[in-house]
C-alpha cells in the first residue's frame, strides 16, 4: 500500500510536471508569436514596420499631427520602405495610418524641412528619394486608407498597386490652395485616373470622399471602417497564393513597359520570362500542379 507521503510526493511530482509543461507551452507560444509578428523595436516610431507571416505592414505613426510628414517621419518612412524592399520574408506590403488619418501630407508647420535632408546640392540630389517619389519596389503594395489622405499621402497611394478605402477616407491634393504645385502627384494621378478627374483634383485642391474616389477609379474598394485592415489582409492573403518572384517579375514588366516601344516591351518581357522561369519556385509550381497539391513558395 502506498503511503500518503508517497502519494503526496507523487502529486507534487505531477504538479511540477504540469507546471513545467505549462511553462514550456507558454514559452513555445511566445516564441511562435514573436516569430510570426516581427516588430522592429529599434526603429523610431514615426513609421512602424511589422511583419506577420509574409505580410509587412507599414504604419504612419504620428496621429497627433494626422500623420503629417516632417523630416523625422520622412527618414522613418524611408527606413521602413527600404526594409520592406530588402526583407526576404516580406512578400506583400500594406500601408496604413495610425489614428483618424492616413496621412495629411507635408507638415505645414515644418516649412522646408518637411522633405528631409539629402546629401548633395540640388543638381546632384536624387529626386527619386522615397517610395512616393518612385522607389522601385516590385513587391505588391496595398494602401489601406483609413482617413484623410492628402498631399504626400495621396502621392504615395498613387504608387501603390491596390487602394482599399474606409468609408471615412478623403483624398486630395491641397497644394494649390497653399500656393504650391503638387508635382509628383501631377505626374502620376493622370496615369491612374481619367484626365479631367485628375485635373479636377489637382487644380481645385478639393477633397473627394471614398465613394467618389471609387467612382473615378482612385480607390478599388470601399469598405466599412472597422473592416479595413481585415479586407487589406484578405487581399494580401490572396496575393500570397502567387509565386513571389513570378509576381515581382510581372509587376516589373507592367511598370517598365509603360514607357517602352511595343518591340522593346516584348523583348524585355520575354527576357524576364526566361529569368523568372529559371527560379526554384517555377519548378515547384509545375511540380505541384503535376502532383495535384498546393505549391510551397520560397521566393527563390
Ligand atoms: N501639417 C502639420 N500639422 C497638421 C497637418 C499638416 N499637414 N494636418 C493636420 N495637422 C495637425 C493640426 O495642426 C492639428 O494639430 P493641433 O491639435 O496641435 O492643433 C492636428 O493635426 C489635428 O488637425 P485638425 O485640423 O484639428 O483636424 P481636422 O479634422 O479639423 O482637419 C484636415 C483635418 C486634414 C482637413 C486639416 O488638418 C488640414 O487641412 N490639414 C492640412 C492639410 C494640408 O494642407 N496638407 C499639406 C499638403 S501639401
């Protein structure tokens, strides 16, 4: 017959065993979560970068000023976009804003400092010095527009591949009302939407709401405000079904061939086809199709 002491010892042993198992399980969950959602704690907080699975979310994070872009924000945004471009685990990007605005444009209280400082004189300065001014990032980017989207904010949106607008979103280029032109916006908006609607926005400086933005082709979708990020994530998940490098090759061909003659466009696209078909993922795609299973992409 087992003594009570023995019983007691045994139950203590069980308790310790369970405590250990629970501790291990908690640790494993924490590690999984940390691996799944990667925050960059080192980066200044004016533009945050968060990776969940293969989806990176970049968030304008200066809500008290409606995410107006000052020199510090410019630096942080550039860091976040460079990080997204270079992060091999980031296959799709979502850009959104903290608080009630997406981005209210240049910081009108910062004066000339709102674009930040770049090395060199005017003649040497690269004018393509940010994502919105045209950095080439061939990973798909979704703008999840949660509120005011003005000036620089709208310029950035016109460089995104997809625009999902909350019902609360408002879009505009107010520059002319401040006495200055909307330069990159003036280049890009007429490439995105019908000429007269682009001119209406650029030359009046008036804002349009989400429904009108969809009507003129500026926004692809309008969704209830509280569903915005779910919808953006759902679109990102659909994009993850594509082989990442095949998607990037497709986007690069779409971007570059805009300004090429038909023959050069075909030559470039066919060359890219050969390059992209030589990837491991292209082999995996064919293998998976032959075996009737879902492909496992590696972005290689
Ligand atoms: N630069 C600097 N600060 C800005 C800003 C900007 N572009 N947009 C908003 N803010 C600040 C406001 O000054 C205010 O700060 P405060 O609380 O310290 O006074 C705060 O953000 C909230 O803005 P507020 O104007 O009170 O909000 P609203 O809902 O009444 O109006 C806007 C929202 C976007 C219509 C209005 O803020 C606005 O017109 N902003 C300027 C937009 C602009 O011209 N951008 C430049 C493009 S080139």
